[in-house]
């Protein structure tokens, strides 16, 4: 069904990110607090199962390889890239949804987020030089 939809690099990127997501979801499902939290815990565990099923279905629909482990280089690159995107949500102008933002926060926070993002990008670039296995 997905023949020709993805380049090799697109396939590798999707497969890596889905593998990391599934690893994280599996880890969350083992939190002992979830099994001790009554209805709320059962709801979270159910949604973890549903999310894992959705990720597996996506992998299947695109006929992506089912990697049992992610190579260290890919893991570092993917993690750094994901967090480089996520730190953008931490900018002062975006924190208004969580309460009133102090007018001086941006001057303190945003340059440090820029630095953090640059280091994450550099980490991703450096990791591409790691051996594949």
C-alpha cells in the first residue's frame, strides 16, 4: 500500500521516531503508580495501549521496519531534534496559556532557550558521525 510513498531517509526517520515513541510508551506503562491509581490509572493505561496500537498501525500502514532497538546514533539525533522543536513552546510569549507572563521574562528566558536549541541542533549534527552499530 505504501510502495513509493517514502524515500529511504523518510522511512528511516519515521521508523526511528515511532520506535522511540513506542519505547517511551512502554516505559510509561510500567510506572507502578498507574496500577495503584484506580480509575485514573486505568484510563491512562488504556490510553497508553491505544496510543501504542495507533503507532503500530501507522508503522504497518507504511510498511515500516519493526526495529527491535534503535541505533545509538539515530536515538541521539531523534531525541535532540524532538527536544529542539519542543523548547520552542517554552518561549515567554507562549507561556501565557499558563498564566500572566512577566514583561521581563522574555529577556531572561528566550536567549537561553536559543542557546539550548543551538546545543540540541549541534548534538544532533554531531551524532550523525557516530557509528551505525
